[in-house]
C-alpha cells in the first residue's frame, strides 16, 4: 500500500484543506480494502497524537 503515498493525486488530496473525501473504487479482488487499511493506519497516527479525529467507512454496493 505504501506506493499510494508517492501518487500525485493522493498527495494533492492530502495537502488540500478542502479535500476531505477520498473515494477508492474498483473491481472486486483488486486490493481496495487492504490499500485503505494501510492508508488509515498511516493517517491515523499523526492525527490522533495531535488530538484530532479520523472518520472512515466502507461501503459495499451489493444491495441496490
């Protein structure tokens, strides 16, 4: 998952204060959940140390 921290689009999202939604989508079995678990772990540390909050949720589009 660490490759995403070198991605220009991800870094733009991370640096812009008005960017508060990161949307990851893709076909089943592509590793989205593992990617997000790694991203959450990396982002959560500095935020919670400084007294902030990080909110996230996972959606499954199986139910119309």
